[in-house]
C-alpha cells in the first residue's frame, strides 16, 4: 500500500516537472519581448513573438558567415541568426532604413563581442572589417527609435560578408556612401590615380598640416574625395557613384565642394552612362572665405529633368596643374538647393 502511494507521488512530481519545463507556468507576454537564444539545431524553425512594443525573431542557422543578411522593416525589433566561420577577415555593412538607428552585434562562441556598433546610415554602408577566428557566431540586428522621414529605404540591414564592395547591379534611393563615412570609396568607382585609393581623412590632414594656407573647414563629415596630396604635383582621375534614383520630392543634389575655376575640373551627372548635366564651379569666388583653398562651400545641382530615372554623379579632374585640385563630399538628395551664391560658373543640360 505504502509503496503504491510513493510510486503515485513520484509520477505526479515527474508530470509537474515536465509541465514546468515546457511552459514554466508563465503568463502570456503582453508588453516587451525577451531575448530568444538561437537553437544549436541547424534545422530549427523561425520563431516570432510579438509584444505591444517590440519583436524578436530567430532565423534558422545559416551555413557560412561569408554571406549573412539580416533585414527588418519594423521599429524596435530584433533579429538574430547563427553562422559558422572557418576563420579570416569579414566585412560589416549596415543600414538603419526607416528607423532612427540600427544596432548590430556579432558574438562569438568564445563569448567575445567582435562587432558592437550603432549607426543611423539610411542606405547600406560599409562600416568595418574585423578578423574572426574559426567558430560559430550569433549575429543580431536591432532597430530602434521613431520613423525617419528623411530615409526612403523601407528596410534596415545588417550584412556580414567577405568583401568591401557593395552589392552589384543595385540602384539606391540616395547617393550611396555619399559622405564617404566608411573611410573607403565603397560604392564608387575610381579611375586613374588622381583621387588615390581612399578618401582624405580631414582630422589626419589637419593634424599633419596637410592643407593649403589654413586647416580644412566647412565640411560636415570626416572623409572627402580629393585630388589634393599635400602640395605635390597632382594626378588626374575621376570617381563615379553607384546609380541612384532621382526622387521627385527631392530633386536637388547637394554637396560640399572646393574647386578653382578650371575647364578640366567639374561635376557631371550621368544618365544611361552619358553626360546629362555638367557643372563647373569656382568656390574661390566667395569673398567671405578667409582661406578659399581649404574652405568647403555648399553646392547644388538641379535634377528635376531626370526625375524617376537612375543616374550617377561623377567628379572629374583632368590635366591638373600643381596646387590645382578638387575636393568634394557629403553628396545627398534634398527637397531644396543649398548653394553659396556666385560659385557656379557654368551649368549645362545635355540632350539625351
């Protein structure tokens, strides 16, 4: 009798333990979503739990870290994936999309956080390279903040791959890497030696007195494209952006510029690979500049005639003389022009 009661009690305890393990006797989530730890099972299924404020998604295991893409179009949402890597260099691309910012982490099985970054780049932008040893990694993309009214992209991205080149055959909704914030010419094609192998670092240039007259000023970013090379004889060349669609509500291309009057220095807009608009500038004309050779001015090109079409911007410098150079950056579409008066010397619209 007593033995039968004991067996009965043991069975009840086992059933209760299993029930707690499966459900935890926990209440249904009604507010925020807790973090989901990815399964080690390579065939695990996608799980989405939605609360009133956030969403956390677990994506099935991805075979290699050489080609991982996380996307999200939700605010205050988190998406994770696991991948395996044999060891070596990996590149990180990010985009905040419609959210105010994105946060990307890459956590190794060794417990080390190899990537922990936050940015508000609207379009996919190269962020950094990092060396990853052989092991499994968890990649997590989190979006946060309110909707960004200035970004036309509807997706946030977190991309891990083995290249510093942007996706091929892609047309963007704004000038890709327009402020060269990655410190590279990612998304741009450089022809000839004139612009070097990477954008100019304004902080480094000023610290090393690599400028004409006075330090660089009037620029809002950390890197810009230029043929200036610290006073030595300059080489010719050009750089061309990735294609982007001219938005009818933002028909102006605004940017920062330093350029003397020179027939061999200009900015051109390409449509179907042909020159559609060409602009020549002399930023030295602005009399308020205390040092025109290193002071950036606001410049703008109207693109309304190309509305809805894919175009490219090209910065051209040919047959340069000593201490004659061009510097440009901060390219972005806008709903209104922002240009210093008197700096444009010629604007030509070519018939297509």
